């Protein structure tokens, strides 16, 4: 069901047709969904209970939430940017 919903969204928004089960965009969407489900559980990290911890540097022991957030931010950014770049490249190549 998730794959079908993602395929429909990719087709409507980006004009991209999902080819098979091992599609890179589907894998990226699934990874983002897993991250979101993990991060949205309150109490997973100590910063949920002590908000001042969001100001500690990421190199301090116990600040793994900051390192994970950085990784997840890159993943989310890739999820947004990769299909957009593909559409942009396709538009440029079709106009030439």
C-alpha cells in the first residue's frame, strides 16, 4: 500500500513512473517514513524531556540525537531534491 501511494504521488507531482520493486525513489521514501516513525515517538531521546539539551554541541557524549538529526536532515533533503533535479534535467534535455 505504501509503495502504491508513493508511486501515485511520484507520478502526479514529478511525472515519474515507478519501474519496479527496487526503485530508488521508493527505497528513499521508505527510509524517510521509517525515520519519521522513529523520531515522532515522544520520549525516545532525553531532549524530549529536557528541551535545553538541544543547545549542547553534537560532540558531547549523550548528544546522539543531534548526530541522528543531522543524518535524517540529509536524508529528507535528498528525498526532496533528487526527484526535483531529475525533472529539471528532463525538462532541459527535452527543450534542446
